[in-house]
């Protein structure tokens, strides 16, 4: 499934390139204002931080929310205390677009992540041209030379790569890149099965200077507390926010992740 999602995203990017050539996208990317400092925004603190996601649908859950105004949704996230906003731009299964990203970027003051199946330099340049401050790179979807090429391009453009992993081997690859923002996705992108304990099993293997991000399987405050106790600095949340009052939900999630890590770990024993 991951290979199909990536191939579809690349095919759609190639279609866009027929009307907006690479050179045009590159000029637009270089003309953008400098990207915001996502590392500073997501740096470890005495409470968990949240990346809140604008997400209409997913392959595993189908339609989640219409979200006619993604900028308004993102503004509510910022109001609720989100440290960054993730915008799904994949159109086939997630029903997102670059227009969503541009609308969100124009509304909020926190860093914005382009979340998509990125596998070409064109897509990275599109992200910067649309105002993205961060770009998701999924280790499982990228062979090593391409992963390194895209990682370098993201950083050269002043953005921050969020490198997503699903195993110890992938985490080691992210570490070898020098990645400072590393996520562990509890959802297997081939089977869509969830393993909420995967993050905890890998947390001790993160580089010492990396921000630890737990992704997926967050539906209640207890899930945030679970990830915080396992060592997460940041939790990425999508479905729970688009299917509820996002401000109230964010407040509850942030409160659940406010406890000191050592106290949380002691309480969980």
C-alpha cells in the first residue's frame, strides 16, 4: 500500500509539472520568505507539544471530516495550543491539496508541515513554494540515495525534515542522516495496523539531540500521557481533532502531557 500511495503522489506531481514546470516552482520556492524554525518550536520542554493535523480522510478510516475551510481549522489548532500544524496535501486518499497548505500558512504563525508521500525534488520545491516550513520524509518509502538527496534539498531550502520511521533499522537510517526531528508512526503503512507501544520500544534508540515525535493512535488524553511517559517530546494528532471540538480536545491533550517525564514513568510502573 505504501508503494502505491507514493507512486500515486508522484504521478500527481508529474501531472502538475506539465502546467507548472520545475523551473517555475524553483523560482517560487526561492522567492518565499524564510521558513520558520521548527526545531525551536518543537524543542523538548516540561510538557508535551502537539503537531495538529488538517486531515479530511485516510485510507484506513475513510472520510473523517469535510473541513471546508482548512485555514479556520488550523487557526483553531493554534488557538488550542498546537506548536505546529500538519497539512495533508495528498489528494487521492486523504483529499488534501497544496491549496490547503497555502491557506493554512497564510493564517497561522506556527510552523506548517507538508505531509505527503514525498519522493521527488519537484515535490520538495512545491512544499517551499507553498510556504511549508517542514517536509515529511518517510524512510520506508525511500531508497537510501534518494532519502539523502531529498533530506539535503529540504535543508538547503531552509526547511526542516521530519523523518518518519517504523522500525529500529529505519530509526538508525534517520540517525545516520543527522535528522533532528524524528517520528515513529504507530501505523504500519502497508497493513494499516496500529502498535501504540512501538514508540516506547524505540525511544531509547533516538539520537541524544533529536526531538522524539510519536505519531498516530491518539484518540484520548490517556494516549498522549502514554506517549509522554514513553519519552515523547511531541505528539502528532489528526483524527481526534477533526472529529471533535479541536480547542477543547487540544487543551485536554496538552494537560495530559504536562507532567514531568520522571513522574509519569514512576506512575506507570
